C-alpha cells in the first residue's frame, strides 16, 4: 500500500489548525423553535450546548427532526440534546478526530483545550479543507527536505551500520502524545530516508506510541533500529497484555464513513494501520506480563 502525503498530514496536523474557532452555540433553555431558526440562518446541522460557558451537551439536526415530529417546538433544547458529549483535544492530531468519527458515527466533534473548555468544532469538511490548504502551502518544501543530510553513505566502512533511537513513553500522558513519533520522524528526515518510507515509519510509530499511552498501566518503550535497508521498531510494555491478538488486528466492527475511506483509512485503524504500513509485524503478548510488538519496514 502506498501511503500518500495527505495521509502523512493527517498524523502531523493538529486539530487546532483545521477546526472552526467561531462556534455557534445554544443554551439548555433555548427552545426547539429557536434552534430551528439558528440552524437555518447559520446553515449548520448541529451545535454544542453551553451552560454558563460549560459544555453540557450537543444537539443535532436529527434531534431537531424528532422534536418537530413530536410537536415539541416550545420544549427546551436540554430535553432533546445528547448529554454524553464526545470531544477531541485541540492539540491532538487529525487522526484522533477521524478515529472518533469512525467509531461513534457522529458528524461533528466539539474541540476542547486542556481545561475542558470549548475552543472550536471540527467536521469532515473542515478536515478536507485543512488538508488541501496544507498541501498547497508546503508540498514542495517538505518533499525536498532530505537534500544533503544522508548519514548512511557508501564510504562508511562497516559490516553492519545501525543507528538506535530509544524513547520512553508514559501511560496516559496525552499532553505529550505523538511527541516521540515526531522526534523519530525528524531524525529520519535528517538521515535522508525517502518520503514514502518516512511516512510509513511515522504512522507506525504514532499508532504504537498512542497504544502505549492509552492501553498500558505504566507506559513502555519504543526502540528504533535504523540500518541502510531496514527500519525495525520494537515496542514493549509491562502492561495488561492483549487477550486476543487476532481480534486486536481485525478491523473495527463499525463501518467508517465514505469520506474517511476516501482519505485511505478504514474503520479499524490502530494496529490495522500498522499492519498496512509494515512489511512484517510480530506481536507477542501475555496477560498480566505485557506485550512486545516488532514492526519491520524495508527501505
């Protein structure tokens, strides 16, 4: 599978750069009749509900239709809104929004900062627009970045030349999520790794790093062994282990919307994306003892 520049940007661009910062909101006391006019005037299909600045729900056009069918025009929005709000962090990569769109089947996601405050909203069209803007701005520069920085040269005499990078990942450290994979990518750019291979390594590293952050109790370690013709990523942890490896590798049960599939991502993501990027992977996992994931990519 050939991974494109667009897919690379999905892992690089933070949500903050593509979200809409001007958000139309309503209060719990707003009536369905008023909501109908707000949606019509602003041409939106949903909006967050704020109570004194605090995000307490989200209301969609589907909620509006159900209220209209029930003749609830003068009912308050809080009667129809969804209270369990699915949000994304503004500093997270676009890939995290895509995963939530795919998993929960929603059309928009409120964006919050580290304090949980609403700072924006993101939809599929926002992501598409942001990607096109980013491609237009830096496509040529980033593809030429490797110019004269190649370290693995023919005049280096060695039976085996290996560069080893090591990164320690803390569990639940979402604030720095993706930082290790960004460092790996920068290091490999300096080595002059071809862009197509660089994308595959960067995506594998990101997915592996987020798995350590999300699913382990104490974090883990990413070791990258770079040789002239291969890159091996070894990800290890002492966490709870994977009960069923085959199930973990299977695509998710939910079906991704068409616009996500057009970007080249399916519903499974995570380990599925790693499998698609890698030439070979192995997973050894024991319940209560941890997991070791080896990812081999040939250059």
